[in-house]
C-alpha cells in the first residue's frame, strides 16, 4: 500500500532556501577573492559556503525521495556528499603526498561509520529532550546491500594492509565494486517520504518545474563543493599549522569534520524528521563510496601524477587503515540484524573517543584489536545474517529483488 506523505510547509521556506544559496555563493566569492583575504577569514568563509551547499543538498535529498527513485537519489546524494573528501584525496595522491591521502581517507571513513553506529544514542538523546520514549528503529531489508559491500571491501583491504601498498589492480577492483553497488542500490519504500520545511515547499512547485528545481539544487551544491573543497582544505591546513598543529592531525581529524558536513547535515534533517533509518542508510552509502570509489581512485591518481602502479603505504598509514578496517567490520557486525543497538553504539563511541584523546600508535592498535574481537564475536553470533548480505550484492534472492 502506498502512503501519501504528510506535508508541513513552512511560510519561510523560500527565505531559508535563499539564505543557504547566499551562504554557498559567499563561499565561492571568498574563493575568487584569493590571496587578498587573510587565510583565517578565508577558512571561515569557505566553511560557510560548504555548509550552505550542505543544506541545499539535504533539502534536495528530502524532496527528491518523493519525486525520483529512492535508490537513485540515495546513490547520487551519497556520491555528491563525499565529493569534498574525494577531491582532496585524489589531489594528494596525484602530487604523491600519500601519507596525507591515507590521513583524509581513514579519518573521513571512520567519522562516517562511527556516526552510523552511534546513531541510536543520538535518537535516544533527542527523544529524551522531547520528553518522549525512544523508539527502536530498523533498517530496510535492502540496506543489506551496503552492509554486504562494506564487508567485502573491508575483508579485501586486509590484504592491502598485509602487503603495505595499494596497487593499480586494487584500484580497478574497488572501482568495479562501486559500479556494481550503483547498479544494485535501491530505495526504502517502507519509509514514508518526509517532506516538511523547505522540502515541502519545493514540492508545492508546479510539476513541470519540480524535477528541474531539485536537479538544479543538487547540481549547484555539487558545483560549490567542487569549487571550494580543495581551497578550504588548504586554508584550514594553513590556519592550523600557524597555530602549531600537526598537519597529519589536521587532515585526518579536522578536515573531515568540515568536509563531511554534507552527510551530517542531511542526516540531521532526516533524524529531525523522525527518519533515523534513512539517515543511517545515507551514512552507509557514503561509507561505501569512500571505501570503493574513493580508495580505488587513489592508485590511479598516483600513477597519473608520475608514480608507479603501486602506491606505498608506510607504517603509520597501515595502522590507520587497519583501524578503519576493524571499525568497518564492527559496524557491519553491529548492524547485521538491521536493528541498531545502543550497546554497540556505546562501544564505538567509547573506543573512538579514547583513540582520539590519546592518538598514539599503541592506542590505535589496541582500538583496532578491541573492535576486531567484538566484530568477529558478533559476526559469528549473527552468521545467519551474513549470507543475505552477499546475496544482496550479487542481486540474488529477496534481498536483491526490486521493491514493488
């Protein structure tokens, strides 16, 4: 049975949309102003532009689910949302700064997966603030596709850590996995399209303008992100180093906090609209994009920039990649039954907070070990849920069928 989405149109939705467009435009103007602006001001201005583009993307995603294919929108939004990290990572690989490539990739991916696994705690906190009982939520059956992809790429990446390099063959395989994912991805018809605020206002537009308006918002957000992502990373790096901060720390921890803002803004809108499962689905889709397309493009960019067919990874980069693999396996295990649990969220929050507060190699190795032990235990306990993940990736069985 098809449900008609409830629409709550804010009388100020046009003003809110104009403010977001203005913020995005301001970021572009700051970029065009170039060296005449102090780097500290440029950092703030570019961040404002990125946040404005994030809201445009969030609203387009919300309205788009009521107009386009849910799967198509999810894949497209996830791809556009990881553009800041993708652009930064590819540039570092092209100029042979491989240590900074691993810093941004691992930091961004861990941030996404930690956000996905910790979402039940956020939902419970919001419910408590609203003086409501926190209701458990469940992922749609076809989200096994993202879980299956993450399980495959994390297991595959173990041999990358063992070898100590990322080859051109690895890049081709990972990009092929992304193309397979883009072909298989589906929407979540079990959930009612949420259309309140600006998205609801967009849906009041005449039908012959609606698709063009949503497409235009996505294209505008993508253009802004592409234009200012690298300048923002450079400005933030320059600002941080002027205060004596470690460049690796900035690229791994601070830059992802800013460049991942599209995903977190979108998820915040979805959670506020009481759609946490779809917010979690976006986190997973963005993580798949990072693990496949993002990681796979690196050896290709490295070779294009004058490197060989194998991009070396030093000891520090291998430790960071190993921790990211362990977190991915734990996230898959925690969500294998499609019912996020607060205890799993608490484990992730505790372990990731500890390694952030004490960013030493020993603590990161210990964190990876703890997460890996929990992941193996959960996957063994929930082993019957693993096969449907692989079947979703291969397009077989109920998990891989189209929704009607």
